[in-house]
C-alpha cells in the first residue's frame, strides 16, 4: 500500500522559516570563521555540532530508521553515489564504515536528454532553484549569470560537502565519477554496501546506471526514491522528463515491480522494501515520498 500522505504544509510559513534558517546559518558560520557561505546550496540538512545546522532542502534526520542501515558497519566498505552535501556519507561513517562519496566531476557531466547541452541544464536548474533554495534575486543572478561554471559547481556540490567534512573532522573520501563510470573507477564488488539516494530518477539510462552500481556492489545495494509499490503494478518505468527542451532534470520513475525484476536479473538474491517515509521539501512546502529498497547478494 502507498504511504498515507501527511497533512499538507503551509508553504508560506515553510518559506519564511527557511529564509530565517539560512540567515541564521550564514551569520553563525561567519562568526565561527567558516567564511561567506551565502551562495552555497545545501541539499541536505547536516548537524555540524555546537548548534550549527545547514539549512538543507531535505532533512532526513528523523527518517533514518526507514533506510534500514545496520547500526554497526565497522570494517565495511560503503559507497554513497550522488552524495551531494554528504548527509548519508557522514551518517554511514558514524556507524563505523569506510565511506567513499561519489559525485559527478562537473556540471557538464549531469545527465542530459540527447542533444541538450550544459547550458540547457543551467537554464533548467535556474528555473527549479526557487523551489529548493531561498536565494535572493541578486544571488540567483550571480550564480547563473556571473560566476564561472567551475565556481557554480563549487557552490552547488563540492563546497558544501567539503565544508561539512572539515567541520565534522570526517575521513569520508570523495571520488569524481558519473554513475556509469563506477565499474571503471572501482574493482568488481569492491563495496559491501552501495547507496543510491534519489539518483536513478536523474539518469537518462537507468538500467545502465543500475547495472554499473550493481557491478561494484558485493553485498547490499540500497535504493531510495519515489516509486509506486502497489502489488497489482505491472513492471513499468514512467517517463517524467516532459516534452520540451526547457524542462526535465528528472527522467524516470521505475515502480517497485520493475526495480525488483531488474535487480534479480542483475544477480541479487533477495529484494525487498525496507521502509518508506515522507520528507518536507524546503522552501517549497510540499512532501516528497520515498521508498527504500534493499537488494542483497
């Protein structure tokens, strides 16, 4: 059965709260000598200690139990693919794991529809950013029209992760590959746990991406994203990328039946739903529903 939908949030109140959280975070970060972080994009809410909490779009702290991560991962090798700000990488490290965090090498490496360019991606990101950040108009203008592509990548992906790693004194390793390149970057079955959190939906070729992640997984592959999991569902992959070149940074939503069959065909012996949760998207004020699937060798 689908997870019951929680009561809808007050979008205006969520945006006001998000604006206040970002102001407070930026001011406190400067007081603590962490520099000017006003342009940083915080995909995840990460508790950095001493009252400093990143103003993330997604706060997964209260949903951790639904992921079914083992409490103890001592000595285990873990790969967090599409790590972004790094919330899950740092949480898995806390459980004793040796964690590698993977991100795309540049904005130009984000998956695009055939024929699209990096400039098309930037225009689409500019359109969706207001739903995920509380940047001012001046900050938006700087990020999308004045700073370099390399600077944007730093603000969007690498800077937030590296800042969190430094403050947390983390030893998580950062590697730069697209998901398709994982088998070239790591030996077969190199990791005991491979985690894909909201990654497959952003891939143009989800089967190729899934196969690449499966090849480097020697134990448990964990996938979390929005999907239908009705028992009556026929295996299907829903296209959600739209019909115009000006839309779409998400492409496919496989249902659970489809994902289960693909994972079994890729050599996993046990595939099951480990949990479900709904997360408030800030500052947009709506809920994102996620299903967590475990596949074990």
